[in-house]
């Protein structure tokens, strides 16, 4: 059985969580970030990191799940806390079984200033700087016509991932920021590609099973 983090983006519906659980035969843990939905507190980078740390602690200490049996899933801005946790656990010697990034950002400033070559002071969710320290298989999905986070973000994060951990990415021709599941649902490609990632990269002696 796979225990899976799914990072909730504002506006996402819980039907998608059930789809993940049913189609992929996994357990899904979802949570809201501080200041979003019904969650208390205020939204900030630090609070997002604290939120995912709390979710991880719950799975490890209460549910007794080992990190190598977890797949982290981060969508859009949710890719920030996902990469943060994946990097932290890798550096601590307890990497997760896999990381899925859907429509991810290089960093927040780079969404507005696409020609930035280096991370500026004050930039948040600097995923591109974290990738080289993540020691888990990484699967990137991105639409070629993403109107919010340019397609190049997904491409560059894929290239920033160490070759050893690069799973074949999924570039969705004509896909936008919020319609990848819808575009691929009819032909079943969305879940089949995720399952392929599980089978080729995560169902190993070090990964989930």
C-alpha cells in the first residue's frame, strides 16, 4: 500500500483526491495550508513549510509510515513545500519513495521575471535550487500552453534534477495550468503515466511497495 501526500491547491475539489486513491490504489493524505480554505493562520512561505512538516510528522509518528513509502505530490505553488520536504529528507538520509511535480514553479519571482538566472534575495519557493539535493525519483508534468506558470519552468526543473533521479517527464501538448487532468482523462493517459512512474521508479527495494 502506498501512502501519498497530495498538496491541496486552493479551488481543487476533493473528487480529485478520490480519483487518485481509486485509480492508483493508494492512500491519500491531503491538507490545507495556513490561511487557505478553512485553515487558520496566515499564508506565508514559512507557514507552508511548517504545515507540510506537521503532515509528515503525523504520518511518521502516528501512522508509523516510513519515508520511503511516501510519494510527495505538489501542484503549482504546492511544488514549493514538496521540494522543500523532499530536499530536507534527502539531506537527512531518509528520502521519500518519489516526488511528483505538476505544473511546478522554478521559484515565485521567476514566474514574474522569466529571465532571472540566479535566485534573488526574498524569492520564495526556490525549487530550482533544491532539485540537485533531492535523492528521490522525480516525475514532472507540465502543459505546453500553461498560462500561469510557463512551460519552461517544468522543463528547467526536469533538467535541474540529477540524471540518476529523472523519470521521463509528461509534456501535455496544448495543456494549460488547470486542465491537464481533464485533457488526459478521456484516454486514460494521466493515471497511466503516474502508474508507469510508480512501477519503473518507486516499486523498488528502497521505494514504496
